[in-house]
C-alpha cells in the first residue's frame, strides 16, 4: 500500500497537514519511477493516490475546487491528468497549511499581550496538568485493551496539547476536548478506564476552575457539564 497507518492517523488528527504529506508521499514515489515514463506501475500508483486523496478530502469534509479527473481508456492520458490533480491538491493544501501555521503563531503570541483576553493558570495548576498529561500518556501506552489506532490518536492529541500548554492561553478548547475523549474511553473500557478517566476529570476540573475565575463566576461554581458524585 502507498499510504500507511501513520498517514491515515495524521489526516484524522490534522487533515490539512496529513493530506499535504500524503501528496508528498505519492509525488516522491512517482518521481522514483520517472525514468520509466508513464508505465503501468505508475498508472496503478496514480490511481491509488487519487482514490485515497478523494476519500481523505471527503472524510475530512474539506471543500476544494479541484475536480477529480475521470479515468479514460488511455493510460498516458490518465497518468497525466492524475498527476496534475495530485500536484493541484498539494498546492491547495500547502497554502492552507501555511495559513494554519500563521494562525497558530498568532494564537501563541496573542496570550502574551496583556491587552488581549486570555485564561491564566496558576503555576501549581499548570504543573499539575503537565503531570496528569504525563500520567495519561503512561496509562494509555500501557493499556492493552485500546486499539492501536485509537491509542495512537490519543497519544498524538496529548503531545499536541502539552506542546501548546502555557501559563496564559487564549482558549481552552483542546483541554475541554478531553471530556469527549474520556467518554469514548469509558464507553470502550468500562470500569477499566478509571485510571484514564480520573485523570481527565481532574484536568477538566482545573480547567473549569481557571475558566470560572476568569469569567468572574462565584468561587464555588461547579461545572454543570460534568457530573459529580454526591459522595465526592
């Protein structure tokens, strides 16, 4: 297969970067065959690449103006049209990738400007979240009941989250996304998910405390989106 599980996982995690890399994989492989011209092997690779990219774009629900070329009976014509399509998709997604990187830089620096709105963790809470993420990484890596694909996605999400975690942040979306992850893990593992779910719950409690303080809610406000046991 031209595309491995890592590319698929990357597309699921970050469609723009993943599809850009998929185009590069296809182009690099085809360049290796350039000495043979548009051979039957190149034709097969191009068909596989175009089919994969079309499915990846549909699954990611990203609109692009490029039209998938219809297959003809002539291999040379097909190869030429498929090659142009792959290069076009690569150019489109590279442009989007650059825009996303610029947005990321702006978001990173935005929290550093005092005049801009941001959420600020206490040093103790920040260190505790970092510790919890490290513990989550260990528990997920060691869990034998989680499917490898799901485990890989969770670990990549934790890695991305940890790299973007600072004392002052412009939004808490990535951290709140852990609530959904906890629900999925709980649904798959049941009681065996407790070490993972407990740590995610503690992270979200810190996040809620930080957000409610920033939004000037009463200090004893409890998050209505998270269920609390009466005995806790």
